[in-house]
C-alpha cells in the first residue's frame, strides 16, 4: 500500500467514525444524538426550579450549567 492510499484509508476511517457518532450508530444502540429537544430543556428548567427551593448551591449551579 502506498503512502497516499494509507492516508486515504485513515481519513476514511475517521470520517466513518465521526459520522457514526453523529448518527448514533457508534454506540451500537442506534440512539439519536439530540442537538436540542424541547423536553430536555423543560426538564432542566423544572430541575432548576426545584433546586432553587433548596439550599444546595452546588446543585443550583449544576442545573444552571445544564441549561
């Protein structure tokens, strides 16, 4: 195999791996990679609202970071 063929093969493996990750097939379960879903955001908002009622500042900061 020549150097250029090796480079193309390596690039091809990388592209296949990356596209598999984005499509969710890399995990073996076929999960989809959610970029932004309304139910995820609303769940984080609800968790933050509950955290604001408590005294744990660390949990509040964690919830804010999730949003």
